[in-house]
């Protein structure tokens, strides 16, 4: 789509149930010649991926809720309106400390949206997935991580208290 503007209206985008979250791909890498992708997440309380690295910078803008972000040796408390950037290759994770959190994530270059697509099912509604929503098996998750160069280097963040 070189030379053409791309956009996503409120409530629009490719909606996917991704490992217990709602991921909405607002602008895929295909719309930016691979320079970046823009993904909006809805996370439940306590959501925390394993400590990991990947070959993209990942930036976060918290739209609603609160997160604790661990990036390298830094631990940051992010609330609505806060933003943070994690350079590619830096081990990072986060934990949702509010009932839910809505977070805009920027993948630079694009690529995280492919990882999300491969680990998702289409969302039947723009909500968190039901507990019985289909998920990839542990072996499938391991293969998806390998294919997208996502390397697990540690555990998720434990709940406080």
C-alpha cells in the first residue's frame, strides 16, 4: 500500500483471541511496508507473559488500567497515559495490576502481529475470550515462538502480595 494512507476506525481492526487476551491489529505491517505494526490489547488482571526477547522493539501506551513492566533491570509502574519502549533483544515481561488493561503496542519493525495471528483464533466478540476458547497446545506454542524468534528467558511476573 505504498503511498496510500491506512486507517482503522474505533472498534475496527482484526480481532483475535490470543492466549487469554483480546488482540486487535489496528494497523498490520502490510499497511506500512513492514516498518511497524499497531496492536491494541485487552488484558485480564494478572496477565503476564514469560520473560522473553524478540527481534522487534516493543512500545507500550497504556490507555486504561495499570501494568508493571519489567525490562532488563528496570521495573516500571505504568498507568493510563504512560508509555514505555523496550528495545529488541531486551528481556521483558509485564503484569496487569488492574481488573483489566487496554494497551496500545507498537512493533518496530512489524512482526509481532504475525506471532499473534499464529497463536490466535478469530474473536467471536470484542471481549476477553471465554475460559473455554480454543488455544494452541504447548507444543504448538513452542513452535510458534521458535518460528517468530521469541525466546523465553524466565518466568512471568508473580502477583504482588
